[in-house]
C-alpha cells in the first residue's frame, strides 16, 4: 500500500475488503441538509417526522451512502482513488445516533482500463440499510512511473 495514495491497482485482487464506521449525528444531518439543499421535513422536523411511517426523523439516504465514499477514499483502494459510479439501494432508515458500518469488497477488476468493481454495503447493528455496487479508478504504479 502506498501511504500517500492508498493501494495501487497492481496491489489489488478480488476478495479484498475494508470497512469504515461513522455515527450519524444531529449536526451531520443539519449540515448535510444545508450543503445539499435537501430540507425535507422527514430529516429536519421531528414533529412532522413523527406523523410518517418512520415515526421520527431519519438521516438523508445520500448521507448514509456517503459513508461508502469514506470507506473507498480512506481504506480501499484508499487515497487517490477516483469514484466513477455508484448504484445504491436504500433498504432501511438510519436515525440520528446510529453507527453506519460501510463495507467495500472487490468483486471484479478490469485491467484494460485499471478499474475496479466493488460491492458496497452499509449496516446498522448488523441490518443492511444501504447496498449497491461501485466502479472506481485506483492509483496505478504504472501510470505514476511514466
């Protein structure tokens, strides 16, 4: 692993995986609403949210899914990775105070373009809340040497 750039493409293989955990705070939800412009009352108004099927506020789905990005950027492949695509399915709500555990696992490698396919899963207390797959472009020792 290159400490400045994470794993290079040449260091990766299918089956490798990594995790990153993040507790979703009240501040995270408020800041995400401000940054994204998504001020849905489901996320920011407890009184309204109590009247919904969730019986209380929930975190933005994309805030929860962003923990996947942290796992990719910080763990596997790591710093220097370019995130190219993400398919995501929201399976269950995440509430303020929940700790989201994102796991990314290499499922396939594409040597011609030095791309990597990842299975991406977020859980809270063992329950899947988000899942999907991603395509990323890690750093490469070969391109760095040119």
